[in-house]
């Protein structure tokens, strides 16, 4: 390993790569942990490609948001955009001159580049106050299901799904899946590339016209030239949001597209665009007869389908929206998905050429970021100066890789952050890896399978060996996950266990009416009743997010953080401080917080519900925001800034990885969820017939000690509108699912905290919900199988399991005290692999949180249980960790990763003094790690799929044994899905990280590697 010590920050990347090409350090064995060794925090896999020692001292490692103060570091960042005054160039200028805050301004002009003002929604805008945003007016989107192709791979479900600019919004609006802007005036229909979130222009003098509009749309949409010769969006008009979405490309574009195609296929007249005369009539479900085509229609749904070609599909002939519609996985039936990158060449947040008032919002100092957009790169060659400090090529701006969050899936399908790929143009330009494999430090001599796709698509085969749960898919690109998720694309992937639900007939279509008197049918993911377009009627899927918007409707990615925020007394920065690292870098985002609540792509929507039972599945798809959710019945809207008073009882039925042992009554009538988490609620609206119920929020941002979404004395909220999320309008009494209508869920305070009372009442209700306990067995059986003895905080250190202690820290700029980045164990993402559980071993992980925020920690591959949380003396621990110096833990020469003190002596109080909360009692994959506590989880590092002897021997589509051919077919040695084999779990890395996406991209992510 000595030769690695020669590597220094002054070596160019090319020299670095050459060093590895000629060195003889291959074939070093992995060092796996022995069993029962107690605290084990420095078991390092000797990855020969990872820099070691001094190379990783923090002083030598540039971090996100750091402009180059050290000339030596220019070797690490040779790619930063050259500064051209007056062009809106917005990155570090790449010179060796000491950088100041002005360097983050417009290339040294001293003028801070101005983002578009946040006056579309932000409540402290004087102009905005004149016209309030309409709340609870537009219905929430209900994501329908995708349709599998069951013919291509017998026994498997096959989908092709593309990420793309939003398109087909108007078709969805007509189908009743989204609000239709035409209902608020005679404005042009939403063009492709945009979506309507329900916002209107609330500025009396009109809103800015979006960049890049041309033709009649601009003429009609930006019509008010009495104010501005370039036109303004009139006050009260809908403002459309440029967004990226996802859609199904095969099977005629999925259910929504297929219905539209079928319907349009009955028309034969060509002519003007549809909707010229108003909205389309209600569209049918797949099972219904097709209606006659209205006379004025022409069968060209805003260019979605060409007349006469309705039965064919091709690229651009599908609906692509935010959020995506859902893929349903069936346990035991593999799901093959070809994920296609059809993004435009330039990122949504980095238009090119850059608009003068909208600089590129991609921070080139993040890991994995390339510096500039260079159309000449289409020649397929990556210049040596576009190789990052780790030897791998830096990304095109439109790179993407899909992670199936919560999936128990082989390594090469996990969406490893380095396995990004571009669209058909940029994938060519950035993919000339010498052997197709990702370069140091992750190309491992032991045969790790880390091959980046050669083209613009990756085919992943998911074995579907896991239990019933609500998992979901989103981007995981290195350093840019927060950009891509905020841009829109993500979707649900509920997994159901057919063995628990009977035959899978009428899988994707409207099912038969529920059996009379049965609670089972409406809970059941298979037989549940559905509305048109395959939307579950009583099983709601909600993705909760927040966004900031510019006044033209576009997403404000900068969040206004480049501007001074008003002081609020809650620790939110009040000014930008000049220095080597400005307190708040205009692009670097410690967190992203928007001022608008979004549910399924709509701002403060409403949902009409019947006066009965509902199952509501919620994913927190926000970048950074935790939500403390409740339900408040109120005759009048809850005023902005008012503290909610949730008063509607509900149960938590399931969490990230499936059902709890039993439904948990939420005493406080509110619970907190953080990014990446899922909770499934049971709620009964029977007692609220004819009333209105608001979904409320009380979580601070950052959580738990940041700005509250309601006013407190002396600290008015920065986000007073975020005290509510949406509204439910409850129908007439007697509608909906009525069984067990009142006394199963309604909590009686006289019961106190005695769960046994509740359990008895649930048991008494089994006649009412006869099959419901059957679902619950999922958790109990699997738990007992993995942990015969229940681990507790008192027993986890007794030697039965490997214990890994990892700390979470925030890098602080010494001059300004500003946050400059996040880390795990004081090392960056691409430091050598240190978390190496043995296959099938049980490991206890203890997260030691040295920061002031809660972080939802998310280990991939495995489900885990929360053992408990315990206070610790964070100050004393930090001193032990860092000594008298400023806390810059991390590797030091000769000491590799450094010594992490055992946290046990620093624990406070009685072990187990902070038990897992009731909502934490089931299988999890993302767990809240609160500040100043040690959060302990336990997991078995297993993979239940049938594994081949090696990655090369696997036979599932998309593996080395069954490659995708150039013509789109596969050459599989085994096309029978029942006997497919997959890559061994040891064949490649996974990651574990904070699911605050801005943190994850800022090095708060590490590799995990299961070893034999
Ligand atoms: Cu975090």
C-alpha cells in the first residue's frame, strides 16, 4: 500500500489513473469482520484503488461549495467554468486567486447574480399577498398503474420506462387525473415540457414569461404587453411549471396512454388540435365501451398522437408526469424494467445557453460533477481533463440512474451512484471507460460487477423476493440526486404477496365489486376496488413534497438561498457572509426547503373521499423536509401561521418494509416522517360525513430545531403556509367502507397507554375484518425467523453481533461557521470501502449524530429494525474524537480512517431510555437519527434471490449472462423466469446514506459491500 501514499492532491487525474494502470496492487483479499468482536468500527476493505492516508486529510480534500483558495487544489478541479464577466457564469472561477464571496457572484463583477424572485408564492412578498394562491381547489393526482408486458419474458413482468420532459399533461387533465387549467380561464393548454401544479399568477402586475417560449403559445400565454413589451402572464392566469417526469414506453404507453389511444382510435377526422372547444368528455375506463368522438375533436391530443397512428407507439408517444404512475411488483414474479434516459441534453436547472436571469444551478464542486457543457463532446471521447480526481469520467448534466428504494435486489440493479448514464447523445460522449467498468476506487480486483451502461438505458431485473411493502423508485446519480428528484421523476412500486391474496385475476383492471361486508377487499392490493384508469379507490398513494417556485412557475432550485433571508430567531441565516466560503453559497444547498406543499404534483390539493375507511400510503419524497402530519376537522380553513390542532384519530398500518405487527393507534393524532420514509395509515372518515378535514404539518425545517411552519411569539414562521398540506372533502354518511366503522380505531383516552387493551379490541374485531390479521403475520413471522432473540439496547453490545459505530458530522467552515458539507465517519463517499458485513450475518449499526439535525439514514439492500435510541454526551464524545483541535476527523497519515472512539462510555441515562417509537416497530429501510442521540438498528445482511455462482453466470435479463442486444432483444440462456439466477449479493457494492438528498450528494453517503 505504500505506493498509494505517493498519491497526492498535486497529482493530476491522468497521472493518477496511470498509476493504477501500472501498479501491481491487485488481488488483495478482503478483510471481513470476525463474529462476536464487539465494537468494530475500523474494518477496512483494503481496496487498492482508494487513496489513503494524507490524501484524505480534510485539509486536502475540497468539499462542496468550496471555491479554490489553495492553488494546489486546482489539480483536483481543473474543470470549473472559466469566468466570463457578464455571462451569468456561476461557478468557481478556477483561478488560483483566493476566493471570496464575490467569486460566487457574477464572475467578480461584484453583482450578485439574481435568481428569479420568489414572489409567486412566498408569503412575505408584498405583491404576492394581493392574490392568494387558491388552496384545496384542485384535486390531487391519483397515480394509476403501469401495464406489464407478460409475453417477452414468460413468468415475468416487463416494462420500459423513460425519464423525459413532462408531456401529456393535458391528456391527464382531460382524464380527470389532474386539474385542468382551462377551468380557470381561457388560457392556452399546458404544453409538453410543463405541468400545472395548481398555481395561478398572484402578482397584480402579471408574472414573468418563462424562458424559451416561442410561437403562438408565447403570444397567447404572455399576452399582456401593456406592462411589458415581452408580455406578461396576466394575474389570475395559471402558471405552468417546467418539469421532468416518467412514463411507460412499451405496452402502448401504459394505461393512460392506451385509453387515450383507444378512444382516439375511434375518431377519423384530422384537423385542429383537440380541446379547442373545451375539455374532452370524461374518458372511459379500460373495461368500458369507447364513446363516440365529439364532432369538434380531431384525434390529435396536443401532438401526443398522430391521427391514424393511434395504435402505434414510439418515443414521445406516452404520458410522462410528476409524479410517475406506479409499477406493481408481485412477490415471486420477477420484474424486468428497462430504464431509458430521454432527458434533454441540458438539465432542467441548467438551461443552456444560460439565461441571464437564471444561472445554472448545478454546483460543480459536488462529487461527480463535470464542469461545463460542451456540445463537442458528442464525438465520444472524454478528454482527460474531464476525468475526476478518482479517475472516473465526470457526468453529463442529464445523467440518471434509477434506484428502487427498499428493493432487495442485486448490486448491479441497485442504481449505484457511479453507474449513471446519459441520453442517447451524452451517454456516448461520457462512456468511454477503458473496459466498460467504473474506474477507481470501485473497480475492484475481486471482480465487482460495476459496469456502466454503454447506451442510454439500463435493464434491471428485480427478483421480487421481498415481503409485501410500499417501495418506490427515484434517481440516485452521484452528486446530483437532489437535482434530479426535485426536477420531478419518481414513482411508487408497491410489492404485493400473491400468496396472501389469492389469484391475481384482473390484475391491472377494475376488479369485481368488493365482497359484501368484507373489510378485506378494500385493503387488499389485488382485489381492491378501482376507479377508472386502474386507480385504487380506497388505497391512496400520496407523495408529499415541498417546492419553491419562481414567479413564472418554474421551480426555484436555489431556494432563494443566494439571497439574504429575513432573521427569524430560529437559527436560519440572516445574511450572506463574505469569506472563503460564503455563509450560504448561492448554489450549494445544505438543505432544500420550499414554501409550497405539494401532494402528488399539485400545490395544496383536495381529495374527495367517502365517509368510510381508507388506506393512505405516504412517501416523503421531499429533498430535506420532515413532516409532522395529522388530520384536523375544521369548518373553516386553517389560517396561515396557526398551529394545527389535529383531532382526527388514525392508525399506522405499515411502514417502509411492510406491515407492523398490528395497527398502531397514534395517541397524539400526529406523527413525523422524514425523506425516504413510508407510512401507511388507516383512517375512518365515517364520523365526519359532510365535513372538511385538513392534513396538517407541524415539523420544523430543518427538523427538529429549525423553522416551524407556524408562528410562535417572537419567531414568525418563514413557511406559515406549510401548516397544511391538503384537504379531504368527506361525502355523505353511509358512503364508503362502513364495517368496523367506529370502535376499532377510535382511541379512548381512558385506556391510557396500555397496548394490551387495544390488542384485545383488535382481536375482538377479527370477525369484522377476518383476513386482516393474516396480513399482519408478515412481520411477526419474518421477525422471528431473523431474530430468535429480540435484540435490545442492553444486549447489542454483548458480543452476539458485530457492532459498527458510525458518526454523522457536518463540516463547518472555520472562518464563518457556515456549513460546508456533510460526512459519515469523517470521510468522503469515495474513500475506501469500510462497511463490509458478511453475507447472512447480523450486524448492529449505531448512528452517532454529532450534528444538530435529524438525518433519515438509509442502508440499501436490507430491511432493518430499530433497536432504540439513547442520549449521549455529544460534546465529550466530540472532544474524544477530535481532541483539542477543530473537529476534522478523518484519515490521517498512517492511521487510515482514524480511530473512532467507542461511544458506549458516553451514553447517558438508562440503556433503552429512548425506545423505538410505535411507528418504528416494524421493518424499516430509512430511520430517523435524531441529534445528540445514538440510534441503534439491527439487520441481517441477506439476499433471498437465487444467486448464480458469479456475476457472469447470472441468467436474468440485463445480467452478463443475458445481455441486451443492439436490436433490443436479449440473449438469455434461460428465458424461464422461474429459474433465472441473479448476481451474488457479494458481486458489487451498495450504499448507505442520509436520505436528505442534498446531504447524500454532499458526501453523506458511503459504500457498503457484502463479503463472503
Ligand atoms: Cu442528512
